[in-house]
């Protein structure tokens, strides 16, 4: 079977959903989001007190969540303050809701 080299043409919502799903693919990231969702903001140092992992490991997970747009950070030396990115969080809820409701493909689950 021969494959085509043509562009598949993903929508911006498909790309965003995949990025968010990838960011949510680790239990530590889920825990971080749960902790941040219950607060207005949180410093990285506080997260290491709540999640028994090295600061560098927590930072790697925060980076993945930042890249997906699920959280936002504000540099306030010597710390960085992290919060849920409310606009993108609401977009994620909508995209995942539509995806699991089967509304992404004309109502079917293909």
C-alpha cells in the first residue's frame, strides 16, 4: 500500500486538543493542575512541598503544562508564580467535552 505525502490538514482545534492531551498524560501534571485549580496562584517552591519530587522534575512538568497553555507563569525573582490559564482551561474543557460527546466528526465516533 502506498502512502501519500500530502498534508493532512489538521484544524487548530485538533492540534490544540492533542497538545493538551499530551500535557495531561502524566499523573504529576494532573496533580499540579488540581493543586493550582484550588488556588489563585502558587509558587514552584510550594509545589515541591506538596509533591515529593525534585524541584527540577517539577519544573519539567510545569514546562509541559506551560507549553500546552494550560497554566501561565509570572517571573517574580527569585521565584516564578504559576496559575491556571483560565481562558485556555475553558477552551480545553470545551474541546474535550465536544470530543467525548462525539461532536468532532458530525456526531459519529469514527
